[in-house]
C-alpha cells in the first residue's frame, strides 16, 4: 500500500532537502537532471530519499527504485540542474 508522508520539501539550486515530520535529520540529495513534461517537471536525484511504501512526499509525487524521482507540478517552479 502506497502512502503520503507529511514532510517539508525544499527545492534549492541543484539540491532537494526533505524534513519528515517527527525526524530531526533531513534527507539531502543532489539533482542530477530534470525532464519537463506536460504536467510539470521530473527531478532525477542522486539517491533514494523516500521509503518503498511512499508515493507522495510533502505534496510532491515520488518514485524510483535505485534513486528517487521527484515530480514537481507545473504550478511550482523547479530549479534546473546543470547536467
């Protein structure tokens, strides 16, 4: 069963920081690249920042088995990493 996790997700310049509710240590990942699509932008990260049962993290879609892919809706402005 996939779930939504309460978290604060900060999109920086080439970096994503996730602070989960109830946890003091943030998950930090570098943005390897981004791919725009009709509904927003997919940010490809250099590590897993989500748990296997999570499909949404702090209001953003998230997926991936080896590294996380964060889905940023078009209404948000996603930083573009230099690739």
